[in-house]
């Protein structure tokens, strides 16, 4: 099981917008993060991104990214580069199962 510190939690009620950083959320089993656009009983209920990927993006693109700007719900200091399908990630009091790695960018940005 992968463990790490939650740096930021971000949600939005609409797709394809920068998520708003919030101090806490309610996570509902088999549904996702309450109040977030992707909450539903489907395979992708929360998106994770690690701070190391944000740093790589800054180096490649030449500008920093804000937490939530790449549509992640949870920014963590856990190294997610070796995560595989079915792995478990502990975040706060919750346990998440990895059901998808990566996602399509709707704005044609380079996302790792």
C-alpha cells in the first residue's frame, strides 16, 4: 500500500476547469468525493497527482502549475510513478484503489 501526505485537495462542479482547493472533503465509498464533478459509481472517482510530476511539468513547460490546475483532486508527496492498476493508496482516513493510470487532456497539454 502506498502512503504519503496529502498536500492539497481540489474539487470542481464542472468538467474541464481548474479545480478549487478546499481544506477538507467527504469521501463516499464507491461514489467518490462529495461535490466533485466526477462523483458517481464509476471507475474514476478521484484523480491523484504527485508533487514530483508538477515539478517535472514546471521544468518542461517553463512555468509552475497551481494545485488543481491539471484537474487532480488529491495532490500528494507520495511518488506515484510506480503505481500499478489495483494498487491501494492511503490518503487521510481513506483507502483508494487505482483503477486507471493517466487520463486524456481535453486541452491538448502534455500530461505525464
